[in-house]
């Protein structure tokens, strides 16, 4: 009796394993079949397109728009985009202002046909990976997009109300000083809007998190003194 029970359990294990393998194989075949069905002549390039101008790390996926949403090639080509790689980036008006005016992606991303071009930024843009170094009014203050986006903070939380999406713009403003960033200031601006002690640590504390000074800046930039020594060391 015991032997029969063992044989039955062994047979049950074999059948169960076989079923799992067949299921996995069918799932894999389905996935492969889906990939094989994608026709670039019909739906456009399968590979993700990356724009480097006017902003780096801006992406577009043909499959999402054509295969998934049912758009035809002539929905965008050649009326909105020339069917030539890099053509749009070569145009002076290929920017967010034009999108807001209904050009390029803005023809659909108007808040009615599709989400507005000024929202859902993370759908097309990824946070810049390079550290930003502010050298005015003091040298130097650092900012990392990745550490903030990693907390779930969207681009629209800072752009373009607090910071214009233009390199160096804040540094040209007379009010880009600690006077306006302090959380207890009469008119709080820039980083101070969040760094108020409630949303994030107050701007009057943990100074070295952002301020690295002249020596830290020189080390980060690999600058040396006249005798070839690291400018960040005495």
C-alpha cells in the first residue's frame, strides 16, 4: 500500500511538472509570436528613438503609438515629422514652446486627444544623470535629478514654476540667494519651497548635502593648481 502511494505521488509530481513546462513553453511561444508579428514596414521602427536636442534623454516609441494605439504612419509623417532621422532636431522651433502651440507632438498631446505636453513628463523624458553644479551666487552647490526623481518627484513639481527648464537660468536671477530659499523667508522660492522642514529637511540644516565649496568643486571638475596638484587640496 505504501509503495502504491509513493508511486502515485511520483506520478503526480511528473504530471504537475509536465503541465508547468508546457504552460511556460506556450507562454514563451506567444511572446515570440507577438514579436514576430511586429512589422516595421507597417508600424515603424521597433527600436526606441532618442532625441538629444533641445533636451537630452527624450524618447519616442513607434510601437506604443502605432501597434498599441492604432495610429497610421501618415498620422505624423510627413505633416508633423519628416520621415528622416534627425530632421526635427535640426529645426529651430523643435521645442516645448512649439509643442504648446500644437506643433510636432503637441498636435495630439493637447490635453484632449492625448495628455498635455506639459504633463506626464516621465512618459517621454528621463531625469538627467549628470550632477548640476551651481557656481552663482557661491561656488559650488550641487543638485542631482536622480536622487529627487527616485523619491517619486515628477518634473512638473519644479519645472517650470520654480525653475525654468533652461541650463543656467536660475543663476541669472537676482533672487537666487539663500535669503529667498530659507524656509522662514517672507517669500520662499526655489529649493526652499520643499526644503521647509516639513516636506524635506529645512534649508538651514545639512548644508554640506548641497554645498561642496570651491575645493569640492575643483575636485569634482578635476581642476589642478599651477604646479599640477589637485586644486582641492592644500
